[in-house]
């Protein structure tokens, strides 16, 4: 009997997770040292042994109010989830039905596609990997893609993996299209804290916009799994009617998130410039190597897309070359079968020494990648 794919995939990531000293530059995770206040909040929660009790099903009130205050969406409600992924799963499985159409971009983030397909929806992917379109969704593209069957429009903004951020005017136009066809607008704002001027679709279409919020990236709580759905109370009532977890998000995680919101301004003033510094170091290194190109710079998220196709190497070969250096980066095919052969993605919320290690080794890794022909599964 052949081994199941999920077993191979899990073993792959278990090996990565248990590799001492691995430099994680491939999952958009935040590896800057945790803020002392956040660490202490977790320690205090553990010392008080709060984890014996279930948390409130929609989240601690202090956290729910803190999230609303952070995004500035008055009149909306919040449902705390086990990370942004669960938020997207809950939304897609509650909204999508057989015969519906789910419209999104290519590239984008693949898991909402899987969730909506599992619910029976047909996925429409709009290609945006195009310098002529500035690597962003155009209003006329969305207009042409929607029909009377469009149930949901999903936009990760800033885009994962490209790092483009949509303007308020663009979001207003997208929202108007959604309203015209009666579609829900799923606005995934996981990376908005890294953008210079993020906007919110909910301001233009509050009745049917579901805003996805995450603490994984800006606060560095990826392994603690805490996120949220923000929407009007009627939609939150629907989302809360049969959630994957009806017993409340991790208590320790919520305490960490509450503490993080209290220091967010100070925290982002520190890590924001640091990750932009890392972007600059990687950009400068890439610009010195013929055939390498960063299409969106500076990225409005905490990662960069690095095009490698014109250097005569594959993304997978470059990933394998760096893996031998204890550095993990991500191949583009994780995000898009259509365009994934062109690029790798590199995370920038990492210690400066990690970004420097990537940049310093880049010339040698490109040369090494030229000789790599056999590549194992990378996922």
C-alpha cells in the first residue's frame, strides 16, 4: 500500500520543526523575540492554571473589544477563532453551497479555495501575476468574473504571496461589485499591520463583508493559533451557530493576544522598520545577480517574492540548496500552479542575522541550484 500524502507532508514539517537552529524564512511567521508583556501574560495564565476551564465560545470580551478597537469597525461583532485559518474555514463552509461560485485571485492563498470546493462551490481564479497590471486585481477583471451565481469574493490583502496592498478606492469598487451581484466579500487582512496605508472593505459594504483577522504574523503567535472573524452581528450569529470549536479558543493564546494589543503601537514601531530593513538587504543582494528580480518592492507584507526563472534555475532547486544551509524558503508552486515556476517567497519578520545569512549566501545558492536536478516533495 502506498503511503498517504498527508503522512509524507506531516513528516516533512515535523522534520523542519524539530531541526535545531533552522532559519524559518518560508512561512511568513514572525520570529522576532516575543515582547516581554506578551510572554508574561502567558506565564501568568499558566501559573493561574486558567486552562482548566473552557474559554467563552466567541472569545474573551476583552479580546473581542480589543480587536474591534484595533480595526476601528464600530457596530460590528467579533468571533475569536483558532487562528485565521479556522476563521476562513468557518466562513467558507457556512457561506458556500453546491453550485455557487467562489471568486479569488491567482496567486492568492490556497486554503480558502480548498474549503469552498469542499462545500461544493466552483472556484474562479483571476490571474494577477502580471507587471502590466502592477501585480494586482483590476476592477474590470473582477467585474468580468462575477455572475449571478457568485456567492463569495475572497481577497487576501496585502496579497500573499505578492505583497501588494489595495487602496481604499479599489476596495470600494470591489465592494460595489459584490453588492451588485449579492455576493459576500471575504477580506483577509492577515498582513495589514505591515502595510503603509491599509484599508477595510467593511467600511464600504458592512452588511456582507467578513473581515479575517490574525495574530500569527504581526505578533508572532503562529503556533498559538488565535484569530478572528469580524462582521455584522447577524453574520457572526450564523458563523457561531455550528463552529469547528464551540468551546472557545486557547486560553493562554487569548491572554497573549490581549497583551499584544495593549502594546501594539510600540511593538510595530520596532518590528516594522526591522522587517523592512530585511527586505532591503535581500533586495540589494538579488539586484546584484543577473536573472533575479523582486517584482513587488517594498512589499506591503512581511515577505518578498523573488523571481528566479530568468536566472535559469527552478524555485524548488533554490529551496533545496538553501535547505542544506539550514535555511527554509518557500517555492512558488505552494501558492499557484500557474505561476509558481517563476518564484520563491522569503519571509522578512526574522532576526537580522537570518536575513543576512540568506543574502550573503544567495550567489552561491544560485550556482548550486543550477546543478540540482532531483528535488523531493517540498509542500
